């Protein structure tokens, strides 16, 4: 697929997807960018050589989420009856956010600027978040007379706790990167020029792990958010038995005893 709305590259097992519509603050509610994001997610799910995915954007914004001009003009996914708009939310914005959430490898949001509305929701769909000091975050739906339609009613309380999530959503406040770090919304704050370097450092550490076990670990972590301890232990036992039969497991043990770095082949 030829990409026009985003940029995508893979280097040493690390994929980087960059939203490339700065003219509309990297909004993600038009069909073209949705299809391109979905295409990247499908690629990395199918390619076992890709072990981590960085999700970032062209400056100055990370993503405004919805295109507010289209909202005002009632265009695109914001046009139609309530039933029609509901279906457009489900098959456009919500579908692309769920696609990012369901990526089978670890994902890192490298937040370069404003991440508001569904743009904040996009960052929350990733497993790890690194932010530039220029970044801001806001669940700003109520400020424009809308509800949190981006899944943040699920992801935000699980990230920062229910009380803080309620405060952010009910007030529609926008917070800076240091505040986001203090409440646990993000993992790191770095100087703007160091953003991709820090995200790449984390991704490289992740990419050094055995790829099959890495994907099973992410699946287990996600299942753990909506399952019971007994179910997770059962699933973990099944995954563990598979891992014991991989060549990467034996390579890891050999490298440990031989005091060298392992070379994982994804087998």
C-alpha cells in the first residue's frame, strides 16, 4: 500500500508509523488515514521480524483526534442521522483505535505535541508512552459538548486510576507532560529533540527479546485487564508450555551458561 497520510518504515525490527497530516493537526477521523493506519497494523501483526512499533507524528501536534472543522460543517463521519453517525464512529474512529490497541507487538507512543480528544485516546491505546516537553494531553470532549467516544472511559482509569480519570474527563482539562508523568499517564518526559531517540531506545530493548514469547506476553497482559486470576494462570501455563519448545528458549539458556548475548531467531 502506498502511504500518503502517514509515513512508515522498519529498521532493525522496529517499525515507526508517523502521522503526516500536520495541516489538520494529524486528525484521525477521515477514511484515508484510517485505512493507512490499519494497513500498518496488519503488516506488523503478520511480520514476525517486526518486534516493536513506535507511533508518532509530524510536528507540531501528535493528534487532535477528530477534525473539528468537519464537525462544525457536519461533513464526513459527522454527517447524517444519529444512527448513521453512530455507525460511522464504530466503523471509522473506534475501529482504527481498536486496531492500534490490538497490535500484537509492543507499541510505544512518542508524543511530540498536543494529544487531545481522540488523539489522547490514540496514545492511550499504546502500551508505553514517551512525551516531548512540548506535549500536552487532554480528554477534551465535554468542552465541545461530546462524550469520550475514543475508549478512554476504559483505558484512562486503568492508566491513572478512577478518581484522576474522572477529574480529567469531567473537567476537560489539558495537562502538560510533567503533570502527565506525575499522574502515571506517561512513562517518560524528554527534551523534544530526544523524543524519537528515547522511544527507539525502549523499542530496541524490547526488540532484543525472543519475538514469539514477546507476542504471547503482550497477549497475556491484555487478557489480564478483563479476566480472572485463574483464567490468566491457565492461559499462562499454555503459553509457557509452547515457549519451552522454542529454539529461542534453548538459545537463551545456552547464552546464559556461556556468558554471551543470545541470538534469537523467532523459532
